[in-house]
C-alpha cells in the first residue's frame, strides 16, 4: 500500500487513523499527506559533554585548574564553534574504543556547516528528569507538551496526518494536543497478523470465522463504551483509543515503510570524514556500520518522506559518564554524532533536507573537573544544536568561560558575550530556545498554545535569525 492508497482508505473510513489531533480540532481534509516541515528531536540521554564536540576546552592554568581535560590538547574556532582538534597522541577523533567514528572538525565544516550551536545553555538543574523535561518542553517546573508534540498537534489541526507524532525519545508528553505513535521494532509482522503465533506461520491460531467474530465483538464493545463516555476529557482519551485499535492500515503502511531498501554505503562514503571511512564502511549486523548506526532514524525519515508523520523524538543513552569519562563519553558521542550526520545526509537524499528541523539536546553537561573515578558528574551548563528552515547556522551563539560556566548574551545582540555579573545580559535557558522555535515553526499561532505558557518573564532572544 502506498501513501496515497493509505490516506484514501483513511478518508473513506472517516477515521483519522491511529493518532489524530485530540484538542481543539479545526476543520480540515480527511485524506491528505503532510509535505513538511518536519521536526526531529534527538536527545543524548544522561548528560553529554559538549566540550568534546562544540565548546571544546583544554586544561586551564593554575595548580588547581578551573577546567580539566586529560584528553584534548588543542582546539580550533570554526565561526565561533570551538571544536577539539588534537590529543597527546595526534589528531582528535571521536572513537568507539580505539576505532575512529567521527571527526567534529570535519562535521562542522561539511555536512554540519549550517548547524547552529547554542553554547552556555543554563539548564538550571543537575537532575536527569528535570533536565530531560526542560530541554524537551522549555519548562523545568511544569510538564508542558514536548515541542515535537506541539508541532504535530498544530499540523494535525490542519490535516489528518495518520501518525503525526512518532514518540521514541525520553519525554513525550502531549497535553492531549495529539496522540502518540510508537514504533514496535521487529514486531511489525506480528502486529500485521496478530492471529499467528509467529511470522510466516501458514496456519493461524484461530479460524477465519473466529477472527471475524472477534472483530464484530470488538466493534460492539467500542459502541457500548462510546455511549457511556460523556466528559470532554474522557471523550478525547476514548477517541485516541478508538482510533488506535482500528489502525490495521497504519500497521501495513509501517511494514511497507520499514521494508524499503536503504541506499548502499557508496551513496554516503564521500560525505564521511576521511579518517573514519574505513571503520564506518566496515560490516556490522549484516550491513555497513554507518548504515547500521542510522537504522533507528531511517524509518522516521521514511515516514516524513511518505507524508504520514510530522514530528518524532529519538533518544540514545550512554552519556552519564561518572566513571572513565573520556572513554565512555567518546563511545557514546561518536555514535550519536554519526547518527546526526546520517540524518542530514539521508534527508538530503530523500529531498526533505530543506524542510527538516532537527533539535539536538542532552539532560545537562558534565563537570569541569574529574572525580576520583576519572569520571565527570552532572553540570547545569550544556549546549544545544539546531538546524532547519529559517535557522541561520554555521555559527555559535553563547559562550562559556574557561571553567565552563555560562556567560550571558546581549539582550538585543545575542552575538555579544557578557560576563555573568553583567545584569544587562541574559543567560540562555531552555525556555528561550523553545520560545524561538515555537515562533519559527508557527506553533505560537496554534489555537491551543495559550494553555501551555513558557515560564513567566521569558525574554524573546533572537537566537535563530
């Protein structure tokens, strides 16, 4: 089933299959595909160390330096993005164990040259749950809907997008503006034919007559439940449930999307950093390692391309490096950056690169100094990466001092770095980032947005323009 057959079926049945807008739905066409823009939120779970990527530092001076780095010995400023370039052994590369996986210098001068880096973002917390929440929704104290959910909800008010919000990240609250779609991974065949004990079984668990009778009984039960549903919030919740249990066509579509072929590694090899090509083109799990890294993002991008999804969240763990920081952080950061590279390259191949917003976040940063286990602990200052339509990238906004403490930016000139003691400046908080993204993506015009205000007093900082 292709996307047009799928949405035609959705229109004929009168259903917003699987995951409709739940709150304040406006009149819109039942059968349509979404042509963009799209939003992907990639989260580095556990608290990454941006000084290994985009806010690089070497060990500061003094007998008790404000910042310690036992790995990086030299850095380079690329349009304000300070990247690590050398170690005591030679060129700095992000490695998985000893294998070179990514080169930050290459990334920010090639495929990531239009990425906007926001350094010195003060999360105001060193608590995992609060950090995850604040970066995902813009508010530490109130569980607002995730930005990805807000955007999907806005889109779903305009047209019926079958799986508007693909939730694979850590924070996926919706505030009832949209329903959630989750990927079932390798269980798609079982979902497509749930009356078989295993994919490929020639005979089902029950007869075809029994299958039809089960379907009839489910329909009767749904009608009884719907008749008993009276409260508005309960109706919204029931509506999401009703649509989800009638999602067989969506499962079939997902199966067709996930079974599509991925381009060969030859389509990517010239866009990989020269020092990493040998490792990334090597085999892993039956395919080239770079393709294997990209698997979790491939289906998301295909759903965007097919026009059946508007936003998605993705999370990769391994960043909570309280011990052996340099090794463990490098292992996780290398894979994560390779996946970001994959997203940008693959989106370009699919023809959706100029319609794709990507927000890259982490819970918080890591402490300037090592602990007794050669690890680094939680630190409130972090970095955020952004790319997408209307975002002027290839630069960094915000800075940190030699001890990785946040500096302020000018209230009207965000390119200006000011001491933290200068009250005329502003510390960048997640709320500032979300306020700008809400504006850039038109979320601030959604009919429901008044129910989800960002923290009072959040200034408008021109971070993106």
